């Protein structure tokens, strides 16, 4: 968002994140002391991000402008328009944008997300990625509209097709056509992962895995369209 609106939104997100993180001790994940590594509002482009597209000219990722309701300005968001031509080594999402030059172990990632594929059905999704070691080694959460073995799960990709590692599963991700808030928290020592969607007092999904240590984080989707904005990454290597 531009000007005062953007500043107010950013400060509000940081304040909310701080309050939520302090209440997380009951879940064994304390992240309130983690420093902010990245605060991305996409007002200056997408230079921090590396899309998975094999041909930049055919990228499904770009910056889109959305008019602001209360001014003549525009809010810029990170848009993905669908399935990339990228073919992963193993069955896993196609459209991924990796954050450059940042590797984290313990982390908290918050973002505003909007899925713009209302007719995508039970597998309507957006995804958050972390712990990337290589193109065939990472974790991700698939925020699918309806849970099944291949949707609305936390997955491990480790030189083979994705494997669900979810402990506490969701019935589905309650998508609407509007914007939603998502949070992913990981504690490296015991492998705890918690994924939140709108309700920041109770995880939508949890997992526990220590296969990978610190790694890269990313945004994406299996094959839908959508928007990401106001990404805040707190963490340490």
C-alpha cells in the first residue's frame, strides 16, 4: 500500500505478529525474539525473488497493481497467474518463487494471501515453502480447499514425490475470494511446524520433522492463480 496506509498496515502486522508469538509458548514454539529479516510489500518490484520458471519471458510471476479504495494510489502485490512451465524432478508444485540470499532455521513467516481461482475445486490452493536444500529437497504447506492425501497437508519433498507429514490435519482451508492472513512457524531443534490461516490462536495444521536444517523459503501454488503481499520473515540461521 502507498504512504500512510502502507506504513499503518506494516506496523499493524508486526504488532499482531508480536502478540501472537508471545502466546505461542503453550505450543512449545517461542519466536518472539527472532529478528525481522525481510519485510516485503512488493512496492519496489520482485527483485528479491527467484521464480522457478525456466524461461523468464514466460514467467507466471509478476507485480500487479490494485487500486486503493480510499485514494488515487495503488497497492502492488506479487501475482502468480497459474501453472509454470517448470517441471520439478518429483511430484510437487510447479509455480514457486524463492526468496534470494536468505536461509533460516527457526522462523516465523506471515503474509496476506488471496487465491484468485474460485473454480479450482477441492484442490484450490496457495503454498508456502521452507527448508529448501535443493530443487528436490524442501518442505511446503499446501493450503488446499479440501483435505485429502494430496491436498491441505504439510509435505516433505526429499528426492522423491511429496510425502505428507501432517500430524494435526485440517478439514480444509476456508478460502473465499478475498484476502486472508497466513502464518508458518518452525522450530528447528524439535522440528515443530505450525500453520495458521486467519485464526492466529489455533493452528490449522501441524507437523514435526527434522530431516532438513536451515534453508530457503518461498511462495507459490501447485497450479492456481493468486496474490501475495506484506510478507514478513522473522528468523535466524
